[in-house]
């Protein structure tokens, strides 16, 4: 597949996944009493408010990583009121959980379509599996683009969900721990995870740990598709 066309499919899948992730955070926060992200226009699938807030993470980083490595990585964020978070730490934990759960929905949705495509003969098992090839195109001439896009959407969101669930700052998993944490520990934990040097250390630790989890996670995804 032409690299420009492949890059476009990656970018659409990446941007949609990141926007849904952050919109889920923003929607959950608004429902639980913090309208900060709602007022910033982020309870929306319109990518512009998210791109305007994080242009490096949503535009520069994914395009650069695709040019260098052939796949996309980046980030986005939704604003929140730290006073609200301090007052309601368990609600903050639920808001943090909403993002990975949005990625899970995309994994399930893409997975269902992939399984249906295999059952109907639109898709077939590829000669070799990769991030862009969970399935290959079957006989229909139109199936190649959907096979690649759905493969990317499935694996990308599987990775995004799992990576963000790691309990290391600044990832969502660090705040998700607040759901089950005693209130007397919550304030100290919030101060700790929002310190820049701990966030950097946590991100480096999570990245190195996640490298050893990608292969078994990908194999699990294939089992779900082909079971």
C-alpha cells in the first residue's frame, strides 16, 4: 500500500481514537460535577478543540513517529478543576477510567466487524500479522482499505487501552487507583502523581514495561478475532 495512503489511514484511526478517549474523559467529568472540559468544547468528536489544546501531541508527534517508525504515537488531554479533583478523588478516578473504556469500545466494535468480515469472506487471515494486518482483504475489490483501517483501529486501541491502564503517572491508571484508595491517602497521592519529575519517571517506567507486554497483548487480540 502506498505510504501516503497508509499514513492517512493511520492518522484517521489515531485521531479518532484519541478524540474519543478525551471526549469520554470530558463527558464523564461533566456528569460528575466538573464542567471544565465541557466549557472548553471537548465533549465532542470534533477534533479541533483537542488539536488546539495539544497540537504537538495530536499532529506533530503522530506524523513524525509514522515517518520514523511506520506507526503513530501521540497524546492529548482534557482540562479539569484541581479543586474539584481534590474534593472528589474517587470521581476523578472514574473520569480517568472513562478514557480507556472508550478505547475498549473501539476494540470491541472493530473486533466485531473484523469477525463478521471473516465470516462473510470479505476478509481472510493474512500471510503475516502486524499492526496493520490483523486480517487481509478477501475477494471483494473494496475490502483492502477497510481491512487495513480496521486492523489499525483494533490494535491501536488495544494498545492505548492497556498502556493507559498502567498505574504510573501521568497515565490514567495512576488516577484510576483513587477509586479504591482510602480518602486519607488521596490528597498525598494526587500531589505526588502531578509532580513533573515523578510524571516523567512514571512515563519512562511505563514505556519500558509496556514493551514487554505488547507481543502477548497482540496475541491475545488475535485470539479474540480468530477464536
